[in-house]
C-alpha cells in the first residue's frame, strides 16, 4: 500500500507558486522506483536512503497552469438587464484540476498505485499570511481584510473598469447587498468567475442588476442552496475623479485596481544607440566627424497614493510583487478595449509599506513604460 508521510489532503486549494512537496513510500519492501503521472506527463523518481520518494509539484504545475502568462484577455459584453453578462469564466489559465497517479515499482516488477484528484490556483502566499482553504470554500482572489479569513475590502471608482474574481465550487452565486437589501443571482461557468462592476461606462454597470450605495457596501455571498457562505466583501464606491489608473495580477490569483493621484510626473530617459566615424575629409570640407545611429528613449511615470488607511495599503502593496502590471490608457466613462491597457514594469528599488509612527501611509512608485519607437540607422 502507498503511504504518504503527510496527508495529501486532496480537498486543499493548493497554491501553484508555493512549494508543494509530497513524500510517499510503500508498506512493502524492495521498491526500486516510482512514477508520478499527470496531464500526460510521467516523472520517475528513485528512493532516498530512507526508502522515501520525494516530489515537488511546484516547477511542473506553474508551467502547466499558467497558459496566459498572467495576461488579461477578457473582453466584456454587458447585456442589461441580464446579470449573467456581468460574469466571465476565468478558470482557464488560473485554475488547474487534475488526477495525479502515484505508481511504485518493485524488484519483482510488480506495481501498486493510487490516484488523487488535486486542485491548484495561480497564487502564492507568504508564511506569515498563509490561510489554508479547501475546494469547498468560497474565496475572493484579492487580499483579505487584515486579521480576517472571510472578509475582503475592495475600492471601486466610477467611470473606470473594475472587477473582482470569485472562487466558488457551484453553478450559482447570489450577491446580497446588506447595505440596501438588494440582491442578484448569477449563473457561473467555471470555478473562478470575474464579476465586472463596470467596463468603464457609467450608463451600463452591474448596478443595473445589483444597486450599490455611495460609500461603503457590504456584499454577502450565497450559494445555489440560498445558504450564506459567511463570506463578505466591503465594497467602497467612489465618485468619478481624475487620476492614473492601474491594474495588476495579485498574489491571490485575481486582478486588483487602484486610481493614483492626478499628479503623475513623467521622465524621459534617452540613450544613443552609437555612432559611425566619418572623419575622412579635410577640415574645410567637413561638416561632422561622425554619424549618430539614432536614439533609444523610454518614459518613467511616477505616481503617488497619499494618506492610505491599513486596508487601502494592504491592496496597493500587492503591486510590489506583481508579475503583470497595466496602466490604463483609455478614456474614462467609456467602454474599455484590451489595447487601452498598456503593460508597464515597476522600477527596481525599495518602498516603505508601513511606518509605525504614522497611522496613514503614502506610496510613491515609479513605473517604466514600454520603450518608445525611434528612428535609427
């Protein structure tokens, strides 16, 4: 019989970018090797001196699950008053469920095996922040409210695209706004669903099916049995204001958004691509000693977020570890296109994320825009 040194727990919602080490062995002697088979792939392992087989899923799962390279490819098509037009399946590329077979072969060529069904999401957590979740739990793919395991804080600015991702192993979700006692039912197609509150327009938003109050709204999540899942979103709705809008892939496996102050500074850095010598004529006929081959140039945008409380800070700090960051280059108050989101890179450096002497936090972040097209020889 195959024995796992630590219970495998196939109900756990696993994180693709954390170590996922499995150690197993047989109760029978003379095992010579073990095969781990999944997704058409077989890895072969040999026992350590203690007769154990050790296998880490992480390097393999990250290459299988991340089919979109963290890119956002969702295009919205709201059809008011149909609530289902505000939800989009985001499981492909962010969720992986598969059978894994462990087979041990012995010296006499006999074998024994066991198959486990395991589930991963495209996330990562730190030791101090780890909250274990099962495949039966409900989870918003955004940072938790501090000191909670079933509450989330989100901030939504009118006139800008905004969504949140929900993990729910069900075909229906009911969102109830306890602030105004309004609710809406949504049919789900996949275990990870993006709920779009807005695609940028203010004339057609999720408020057509689920009204929101100005300021703070407490959304409660129900499953298809109409039972509360005891999971809540504190959603702060903010009136339209100008600013610099960003979206990034967070460590929970969803997208986060933030509108930075309308005080962005842009710096352009230039660099010569080289030169060719042309010093082959007499001085009286010369106009230059070399040809400039052209210039390279790139822009850096500096943004500021001031006087953030601890929940706001908790959202923004996740951008520091994000593998995919976008700046919004479209027009507010209008439906976004994929080309309205321009990929940027956080500039290397250090950022203070908490000052024990200050209750509120200021962030100053520099982002490098894509290199500019230039004319070169």
